[in-house]
């Protein structure tokens, strides 16, 4: 059996087990409601339902662990397997939502018919929490890239200078360091653990990563190409919070390394992501820029979602909004991780997850994303 077939068969068996569990709860609920079995009560079924949720749609569910394993498939199979995984997950979530609602109304029905409850008594309102807007945005972005055949990678938020700068072609004293206002850690030097990494004390200085790009280095050090990955996560800059900047924000990094990858592949990937995430009316364009770790480099802009490209205050009348940076991986970066730039080529891109949420929901001030004001958060 091929790796993809094996993956799909495990997905199918997790899917059918999950459906069986759900079906059994639904059948019992039905029997209780029709009076066929009076021993069934909605509270007990709700407990059973919560156990089911934990097991099949929670963080440790088979579908969630299969998502992590997508990275082990070859890129061609990953696209199909990723799409299938998204479909199964969405179906389970929809069905769980529907059954959850039926259980809530069954429980309410039981409460109202019970004489022990004094319906005139005041009860405190309870709130139903949900996932924060940033996490929702991150999950949706991950899904778009999984559907395009990418795997999800993670890296540490505390990095060494080598991973954050030097391996990305930004040596000490390089003027590009001025682009990043970095938080360094006081207790600073981490021992080398990666074989031939340089051991000078400046390379091992600890800092809070200023971008998600070090995950490129970790991934290329760990896996052989072809590589198709995205890495979402928190990054830190010494910025004073204002309407457009917050000192802790979220980025998503993308990296592709394969044979014969060209700038046209990069542009096509950015456009395809843009229409998949923002919708068919939003397009992308690239403008020349400079980043030390890519050559050539570009900034990418998308149609301003607020004025649909006709020009407004948010886009300074241009109809375009800058979303992130991208470019072809600089051969120096490949050499730092032992990948032969004569054989392999690739592109990288990175953009703000918070900025995506801002664009999609027309948020004027980014600080609301950190404020934890329920009146704001409950809208999403
Ligand atoms: Zn505009």
C-alpha cells in the first residue's frame, strides 16, 4: 500500500468510528424523546457527547494527528490527502454542531418540565466562549495551504542569533538588522547542539524571534527536499503599540524547495492563496523589494478589500494593501543548511496573520486584537 493509501485508509477508519459514535448518541436521544426509553436522560447523553467530542474532534483526535502527518507524504499526494482531511473534519464539525444543539434543546425541555425548578427565580446569564479571532484566522490559513499540498511546521519562539539572522544571510553588523527591533534575552548563550553550527558567542545569543523565517532553517536542516511547508506563529518586535503595529504579532511563513522552481511559481502561488482565502474578487501583485534571505525579492500587495480596489483612505487611494514579503531563496541560505543550490531552487514568503484578520474584517485599530474585550471578540 502506498503512503497515501495508508493515510487515507486511516482517515477513513477514524471517520467511520467517529460517525458510529455520533450515530449511537443520536439514536439514544431519539429513543428518549419519543418516550420509548425513559431511562435515557439528556444530561447523561451530553456527557457522552462531550467524551465523543474530546476523542474525535479535539486536539488529540485522530484527524488532528493525521494533520501533523501530512508533512510525511510526498507533495503530490499531500494535496489530495489534505483536501480529503479538510472535508472529513468539516463534516464531523457540522454534525457535532447539529447534535450539540439538539442536546441543548432536549436538556432545556427536561428542565422546563421538571417541577423542582422555580422558573421565576433569576439565573445569571452564561456566555458561550469561542476561539479567538487570531486563532480562527490562523486555522483558516492553515487549511488553505493544506489544501494546496503544504505541511505545517513549528519552531521555537526563543531563538539563537544564528537561526534568526546569520543563517538567513544577515551576518552581525549587516545593515538589514536595522529592519528588526529585536528583544534580546539577558541570560544569553545557548550551547551548540546542531553539530557544525558556529560556536562563537554572538551566534548563540538568545532572542525572541523577530520573524517566522528561522523555521525555514529548522525545516531545511531536518528534512530533505522537496519541501512544501508553512509555519504560523508568534513573533516579537520592540514596537510601541499603535493603530498599525503591535509588539507581539503573528506571521505565517511559507517555503518551497524543489527542482526547477521559478519566480512564476511564486507569483502563481501567491495569487492562488489570495483568491482562495480572500475570495475571487481579491487579487495580488508583486513589487520589487529587498530582503537579505531572498534574491530577487518582492513585496506582495492585494486588492484593498475595504474599497474593492477603487481607492480609499486605508489604502491611501491606491486600491492595494501590502500584505507581506517574498522572493526566491538566496543560494547563501541554501549553503548554510547544506542544500545544493545548483540542484534545488525555491521560494519563500511571509505575511501577517493579524493583518489578514484586519483586512478581512476591516479593523481600523490592530490593538483590539490584544485587548480581550468580549464586546469586540464576540462578534467573530
Ligand atoms: Zn482601499
